[in-house]
């Protein structure tokens, strides 16, 4: 494969991936391992290259030259980092910050030091270098690499070691050169998985993130840093861009900044030709350029710094707040975490997501967007390498001058460019309410599940009444439940469509949710058709005793009465008691004692034979208002909170603007969710439990959980 064709093939692969992800979930699953292999191969060489580069770059210098280089170079790095983060903060300011989490769990007794100085120190300063390597803690690896590199400078004749490190570094570069030819297939697989898994609403905001990152990186790479060289060095913008043209081209073709290093060195040597020197200094110039470039690779990898913007977007995407202290520390932590290679940013995202308390899926989200953004990030890093290497070389030899006109031009054009980027980010879609009612109401069953039948298409009220009256004559007889299902070829499922996220109605008028998908899959395993029958909460037990349906769903709880009078499946979920309250009043529901101290509280509760007595026991001093459902909670005057379980309350809070789900700290009540069946249906229960156990082992239930129960992990502890 010719390298010149690689960018085109990558674009073709991305287009094919978008098509496959949109129209063929089955083929997407087939391609998924190829994307995983591509990412893993890219990552596996990062740490060997990083360690060998640091040890080689620092170890081969004499202590005196190293000290001089440090004195000359630190202002350059400070300028580089300062300019980069200034523009990144502008880009990140387009994202609305989340004030309060959707779920505030006061009951958690586990210690929580996420984001604290202690947890940060533990991750940045390791006590076990091999643990840092195994955990991919890039900042820790860099810190140890710098320490060892300086120590090697003082060793006696470390030439054999440096030769070995040179071989290792060159081998890493060669391996990356091989892996890059997998880019078309890897990008195809990653795009397919991204399109298939990301909701349209979520992708709308992510597309804005991608646009902001790409435009910002191009402005920094092609204008800001080349122009900064012209501001302080005797170089013109045309000279700088002419020298870096090949380096940019190779970086785009390979999507690897490391592949451009030899061309950056060549360009820096061309720029250094303007320095007046004799033959004795030429070799020293080359060593200065090589060392500066080698050290700049991990330290000037500014493409990685764009994870700051990503993490702000991720916090908004997952509807999680970031503490003010963390926001202030974020640039510093990003700088330390992002040192390394482009693929090391994946480890940095994992590390920083853990520090910020973001869900584990944050890294996967970053990898999905990185399929596109990596090209802009790589170009930005290449420009930064050239800026640092050239600037340090000229400063080392005292060839610096200041051009105020170039500075004014650079600032004017940059301000205009980033004003446009800020406008795009702030007005172009980042304010899409990702977790408003649209998010859940727009959800639907997976295509391969929905294709089984249209049984979940909600009938009209007239049709519902007619269906309830036209009961199958075989239902209600003494015939075995499984035999009846197999004889009629229909699984009748009782449903109350007001229990988000287990069973509810989406914008298309379809019954969707965790339980609905579960019944689709179960009926398929029995090779029978599916029929949904509506029920009311107070009549649920009576309907089951009359065998109006074979199994009831809708976030149902296990109780003593139900265990004694009905057939109950094995539990499939557990959740504590929670209250849905306005975010501004979260602290008023921190504990039962705080709640009891307010005698004027009114709590809404479902017309449910389980929740009503529980509400009376848990909050005896509060007034109860029995309602049919919580869909109009915002319009209920005088209601201070609504009682539900945490997961149901979380889904409701996401769907209501300005609400959170609160778990009081001394709440002991926990609910086990199960499916209810008519009395004396042990055969159906045994069959269902066995099937559900197989589904759990196959990962089906985990997949459903990530889709319905916890599409985002919004829980925090206080």
C-alpha cells in the first residue's frame, strides 16, 4: 500500500463504517474486534517508546549541557503550554457546566477521595514503578523516566545502554509504521461501533466537540505556533510552513506524530542554517536539535491536551458536575496526565475520568471521537515539536529578536479564529439537553430486537379496552402456563407503561424499556408471539390470579404478599428508596431527621399497594398525595418530592428539568426487582430463571443494563 493512498483509504474506511453502523448492527459486531485490535496495537508500543525516548534524550547529554538546555528551554515550554491552554479554555467554555448530579446518594458509607489531593498524589507519584507501567499511569512513568535520565547523565560511559535504548526507540517507530496500515480497517470498525452505539441526540453534541477540536487544533498548528516563531526568531511564516510541509503531510497520512520527527529535525536544521557557526558547532547544533526534539516528544504533545475539552464535554454528556476546585486544577492535571504519545491520551482519559468521578465508559467515548480528532491533534503536536525544537536551538545560541508587528498580526487573526470557534461551539449544539425528556423518550429497542415484531406499538385506548375484554378463553383455565403459551403461540405480558426506564412509552408511541426488551428476548427464546396487556397497580395481583396475562413487568418489587400469593421470578435488580426533588432543595432531604424536621412537606406517591404503606412508615410526618403517575410532577402544586426507587427516580429526574434523585443517608429500605407470574406457575418461573441465568452469563443483561438502567452513571456520594 502506498503511503499517499492511506489518507484516502482512511476516509473511505470511515465512510463505510458510518454506513455499516447505521444499517447493519450484525456487521458492526463482526467488525468490532478489528477496532479493538487496532487501538490495542497502537497503545502497546507507547510506554516502551516513551521510556526509551526519555532515557535516551536526557541520558546522552552531559550534565552541564543538560543544565544549560533546561535553563534555555523552560520558558519555551511555559509559553507553549500557556498559549495552548488559553485557547483550550476558550474552546471548553462553550460547554454548559452541570450544577448538581442527577443522583445524590447520601447513604453511601464508602470512602470517597476522588478528586482529592491524596488520590492525585497517589496516581502522579508512584511507589511502585511497575505498577505505574501496568496501570498505564503516563505522568508517573514520565516522572520516573526523567529521574532515571538525569541519573544516567552522571553514570560512567553509559554508551551500551544508550545504544540499546536507540534500538528500542527505533523498533517502536518501525512497529507504529506497520500498524498504521491497519488504520482504514480500524477506523471503519470504530466508526461503525460509534454510530451504532451513540444516540442521535448525544452524537449531535459530540459532533460539535469534534468540530471544535479539529478547528482549534488546525488554528494552533497552522497559524499560532508558526507565527510565534516569526515573532521571536529571524524566520518568516513562509519559511516555517515550507520547512514543515512534509512533516504535516506524513503526520496526516500515518496519523502518527512520531513518524514526522525525522522531518521536523530536517526542518529545524534548515532553520538553524541561519545561525552563524563554524564546523565545530555544527555537530553540537545537531545534538541540541536531536535532544530537544526527543524531549519535546513527550512534553510538547499538545494534541493530548485537548482531552481537557473532551472531559468538559463528557461531564455535560453524562450530566455530572465538576467541583470548582477540580475545574481550577484541571489544566494542571491535564498537563501532567497528557505527557506522552498520542495514544497515551487514552490512558490519560482513563486516569482523569477516575479522578473526576466520570463513568468508565468515558474512555470508550473518547476512543470513538478520537477516530476523527486524532488527525487534528497529531498536526497540533507536530507543530509544537517544531516550535519547541527550533526555539530552543535559537535561544541556546542567543539568536532571538522581537517583532511586534508579527505579534499583533498573530493575536488578531487568532482572536478572530477562536471567536468563530467559540460561536460554533456555544451556539451550534452543545446546549442540546442531552438528558432531558428527549433522551429517554427518543430511546427505542435495538433494531435487531424491534424487528422481531411490532407488539410494542401502543394501541389506542379503545383498542386497549377491547383487548382487555376479549380474553383468550384458554387463559384462566387449569391448563399449565407453559403449555398454554406453547399451545396458543402467544406470550401475554402485563404492563403498566409509566415506569421509566423499565416500561414506558417513547415518542413513537411504542412500549420500550428494560423489561420490554427482556420480554422480547424471552418470547423469542420460546419461539412464540408477544402480546402486551395493560394493568393498573391496584388490580395487578387480581389480574395475575385471574391469569389475564402470563407474566407482569414494570419495575415490580418482591414483597411477602407477592411471594405468598403469586409466582415470583429470581430478582434481577436491586435499588434503594429515593426521592425526586428539585436540585435547589437537595440538602433538605439529606436524612430522615432533616425530612421530619419540616412538617409541611408533601410527598407524592404512586397509587401502588407497595409504595403507599412504605411512604407512611418512612416519612410519618409528611403529607402524602396519591397520584396515578409522575409524568406531570412539575405541574403538581404543593408537592415537594416524589417517592420511588433510586434507578426509577434517576430516570425520572433526567427527564424532568431541574430535578435530582436523592437517597437519604439513613434509608434502609432496598427493593428487589422481579417479574410476577400467576399462582402455581413453577414451570414458567423455572424456565424463565434458567433462561435469564444463561442471558446473564452471555452478557446480554449487562448490555441491556448499559442501555436502559444506567445509560450514564450519574451517581455521586456525599
